[in-house]
C-alpha cells in the first residue's frame, strides 16, 4: 500500500478479520495523502500526531469493529458520528464498510470541508457530512440511527445528551474514551436515567504504539424514547450537564 506501511495493512486486516481489497488499500493511501496535504495548512490534528496518524487515528477509528463484531451489528446500518473532526471514525469506517450509511457531523466548516474533499476524491457514496452543531440537526434525525458514536473531547454526561436522542430505541451509542472512563461513568448516572439508556459494557483495546495506550469503547443501549427537548439548544448540554 503506497504511503501506508505493510505492517499497518496487516494490523487492519487482523482487526477486521478480512483482507483489504485493492480499492480499499488505494483509498487508505489516497486518504493519507489528502490528509497530510490538508493538515499542512489547516489544523485537523497536531503536527506531532501526524507521526502516529495510523496508530492514533486510523486504527483507533476502526476499533469500532470490535463492537460491531461482538454485537453482530449489520453492515447496512445508519451511523451518526458526532464531532467528527478530521473524519474520525467516519472516513476509515466508510472505506471498509461501504454498505453503511455514515453521517459525520461537526460545526467547524474547515473540517467538514476536508471530509467533503475526501468524499469526492475517494468517491465514498456512503458518506453524508453535515456542517452544524448536533443540537441543530433536523428533528427527523432523532430516533433514526442504529448506532451513534463519538471521539469528541467532551464529558460523558454531555456526550450522552448529544447522542442518545438520535439513537433508535434498541440501538446503541459507542463512546471512545481512555483513562477517565470510570470516573465519567459515575458522573453520568443521572444523564442515563433522564435519557432512557443504560451502560452495557466497556470494550478495552490497545493502540499499536510503543508506549502502553489503552482505550475504551463505552457501549450504551437506548431502552425507550427520549424527550423531544434533548439535546438542549445553545450549548446547554456542555454548560449545564445533566
């Protein structure tokens, strides 16, 4: 794979349990080229993180497959990615799960602009980027997604308010977290109660870095409909968490 080490290819294939096609290999290569160019003039990730772009962003994004496999999630689902930033996990997922309809959402235009560039150049027909705050998404989006996910840097009680209203009853929210997972869970009990969801489990994994870098996927299931008032407007979820 041009510009992507053979070791990286093997790590992805081992994680997904399948061999990458020539087109998928090409897409990852082109994605990395586009990202490196775009990041040189627009800050999608820090310059230090560019050196571990695969390990900290691509591989981490694709670890959502651990949840898909464990819960036997169909590949033709509808997924919402809140606070997608430079397209994580949306773009890596869209490359390896072409049947999945993926909606990356971010309020920063330059970041959604990059995702739209990748979408066009890689011809990713299953990617539907939205440039807006999640609180401002169309009401039709509520209760319509099989899975909602987020790698956004926000407290769990805030993320739950952003996410759970858009999950179908019986569907899941998967939050990417690290060291603060246990502490954040304890503070999110009230939010879970109000939003009608429950914590199911934490799926731990390690990023392929030299230092020990453990990550957690916190899995929540929505048990009943959420009040139409959530998520609250004007940044209330962050200013005054449930």
